[in-house]
C-alpha cells in the first residue's frame, strides 16, 4: 500500500514537472510567435519604404529626362539662332565689300 502511495506521489510530481515544462515551452513559443509577427511587420514596413523610395527615384529619373529634353531643345534653338546670326553677319560683310 505504501509503495502504491509513493508511486502515486512520484507520478504526481512528474506530472507537475511535465506540466511546468509544457507551460514554459508554450510561453517561449508565444514569445517567439510575437517576435516573428513583429519581424514580419517590420519587413512589410521596410518593403513599403523601399517601394516608396523606388517611386521617388523613378519620378526623379523622369524629371531628369524631361530636363535633358528641354536642355537639348534649348541648345538646338541656340544653334539655329547662331546660324541665323552668322548668315546675317555674312550678308553684312558682303555689303561692306
């Protein structure tokens, strides 16, 4: 009888120990899950930030292309005006002679 009581007591102690270990493992798993969720949120925020930066860079690239086109047009206009002026100078020089 005493042996059965000791065995029951040992089983209860072992069950209590296993329950405590299971509770601790569950707590660790919950903390890891929360940490993983936070990491996922941070990754999502970083991805959105990167997308915004890409959009800004694309907008800047397009603005640079437009500025380059405007500069090229201005250069062409200056070259055309220079040709006109050179033509006028040439005509004036002919008249002087």
